[in-house]
């Protein structure tokens, strides 16, 4: 049975950093795209950073301005989102996703919500990130 475990959220001051982690069990992460999304109160879910399966390509939302970095360790079945220079407007619930998509799907499509229906799809339950002084 597949499980997803998110961690790393919390309260941080503006300008601070956090690293979110998401571990998957019961799946071979080699075949999966990985994505990080967030949803703030009253706003739509936003795709932040996505990385495809091999050969890997990465997409970042332009609004992040190089503050966030996505990475994956397939041997540990874990993905990370390093967030630096956090701002108050980064406050949201952050979600990770692992999805197996048809070939020729791009990381940009995944983050933009334009990917075709995945064969398999796993979501974390979300972790709260609050940026406040």
C-alpha cells in the first residue's frame, strides 16, 4: 500500500528558510514526476516546482524568482523543496505530488495543471508554512 509523508513546515520569519520533505513508500519513484504545490486561503492551488522522471527536466514558477529549489532522491524515495528568502506571501499549505504520466508530458505541464491524466497519482496531506514576524 502506498503512503506519502510530508514534513518540514512551520513558522518562520520573513527572510528565513525552510526545507520541506516528502517521502513515498510502496512505489518506484524512478518512473514518477514530482511536484510541489501550494494553496493559500482564498486562492487557487499554485504549481511551484516540478521535476520529470528520467531524463529529468525541471520547471519552476516564474513568481519564485530562484528562491525555491526542488530535488529528488529516488533511492530514498524522497523529494525536497528548499525555500529561501521566504516572504509573508509564501504563507500557504504546501503539497507534494508524485504522478506517473504518459510519455512526452513535461514538468511545465505538471506544474501548470495541463498534464494528461496520470496513470498513478499520489498526494501528500499538506504541511502548513507560515511566514510572519
